[in-house]
C-alpha cells in the first residue's frame, strides 16, 4: 500500500508546539511530530536517522544505498520472500531508503493493521537479513543499475556537475556507488554501517493519520526500544567549488545536456534566506516567465526549457540549473546562461517581476499545505533545519513585505553565482 500520511519523531528535541510531543527514550528527549486525521482509516510512519545517508559513505561509495537495499530484504529469520508475504497479506507498505543526509524507514497500513506493521518494522530493526546471499544479490543489482545509467545522459551530466562542485568530498561521490567501490565493499562494511548509524541518538519519527496521540507514543517507543542508543557523529558542512570548470563527456546523443552550478554563500538559517527563494524564482525556478526561460527558450529558441534554483541543505548550499539544446547550439546556450545570470546580478529585477513572484508564492501556499502528508513533511523540515514550527508562515509574511530595493541589494551581494561550472554531455 502506498504511503498516504507521514509520521515522525525526532530525537534530541524539546517541546516546540502543540503539534509536537516530548518523549524520553533512554534518557534522550524525543519530540514527536504528530497530527490526527480521521479522513481515512490509515496510519503512516517514518523512522528517520539524520547524518546517516550517503554523506557518511566514507571510502565506500554506495554504502548507505546498499544498506537500505539489504534492509528491504526482510529479516534473517523469515527471509525476503516470507517477509514480503507477511506484508502483502496485511496490505502493509514497508520500505527503507537512503538520501544524502538521512536514512529512512517508512510504514503505512490500515488502522486495524498498523500495530502489526509496527511489529514487523521492529523485527526488521532487531534482525535484519544481513546474509551473504542478500548482500551478493543487492550488489549485483546495484552494479546493473550503474551500467544502465551509462545511457542516462541527464544522470551523467548531473553527476559530473556534482563531482566538479564537490570534488574530494562525500557529496562528490556516486550515491549508487561505482563498479570499483562495490567490488571492494563487504558484508561486514554494511553491518558496521547499520550498527553505527541506525541508533537512537540519530533517530527521528513522524506520525499521523487515524491514530491518537497516546497510541502514537506507544508505537514510537516500541520502535525506538529496538535500537541501540549509540553516539551521534559530528555533522559536517561542505562548500561548493568556485573554480568555474567545464567537464564535457562525448556520447552518441542527439542533443547537448547542459548542467551548471556555482557556490551560494548563504545558509538556510540566514535571516535573508527568504530573499534567495524569491530571487531564484524570478531567475529560473518559476518556469515560464522566469528570466532564463524567457531568454533561452522564448527569445532565442535554444532550448525547450531552462531551469535554475538555489539549493539549501544542512550539509551544503549551492546554485544549480540545467537545459538541453541542439548540439550545434551548445556553445551559444552556455554563453547565454552566463550572460543572463551576470545581468541578473548586476541589474536585479523589476517591480513587475517581484509582484508576479509574490502572487505565485503567496497564492500557491494553500496547495503546498492542504494534505496531512504535506503538513507533517513541512513540520519535519522546519524542525530538522532548526526552526520553530510555523517558520514557513512567518517567511511568507516577510516575502509579502519585501521591497524591490531590499531584494535587488540582496541579489547584487551574491555575485558568487557568476562563478559557474558546467557539465555537458554532447556529441562530437
């Protein structure tokens, strides 16, 4: 069954608002982000571990993803087939996956089956199928995925841009690993990763749906009791390169795939972060009507679409974008991207552009907050990034009051986005 609602509990927190409940597990404060919704008789839950994604792969590129894939193979006692059958018989969705910074378990089920779902996840946490058979199977599947990606030109261009911006850092490694890194990976490496990073001190949970607060607390403690307390690692932050390099890969392609990026010297915690969101929307994140789209597609006809955005994360911040164009238009498109961004930084935006951005960002807010899943996801992001709940609403008020002078002053301060690196997949 697909996930419909989210549930989350974040450790090491405090009671921040009425939608958070302070728990205590092994002496650790655990804020539970919770919301009851009886629209459907369904409950969902995410158990999240921060600082446990590909950012901690170390010398083993693909380690976090391999661990997540093996944890989708069920328990050692039941094996993958019987564990999957137990899920299917009760219409339970259970999965594990890794991101850049986090490692996540998700479960969802009908209310009457949710207790069984929690028990199955608990058994998985206590007895993961860390067998050589599972390891060899997953490694083979990951190697096959690497081979398939050799013909995915968007993937190649994006990967090479990331490697260029974050050379010699964990962020510059392939999340899915390489043939060499997977060949060197061992089952003990995976077991050590699980033991070190899937711990109470790095755990989070979110819960919502047709479930009471007291029931949610019981489910949360049941899962957290299956985890070792552990010791949280120091969270590291990485800076994108400003070396303005260009990487080109030749493939049998009918068009050029162009990805570009630059450092962005602003963190999500900065008081002016909301200005960056407005500026990025006008420059390239707003689709039709954005500067890049107008100049690259509408006026010059160099691409079907052109996009750029500012990325904020706990581990890194940067400015990135992409477009596709004809092989013969590749150089002209790259030159135009540089020109448009340079002019944007130098001259700023117009009053009309600012007003149109405000109308969209403020007017579309209800669509981004209408479901329980969206509300809980936003609450988690606010907590995860160090804000009080309700921060997003406060940002909207700042956007509404933003003046043209303040925005253009801000834009001119961030000329580092002119230090662009390009990654291109093209044909001779």
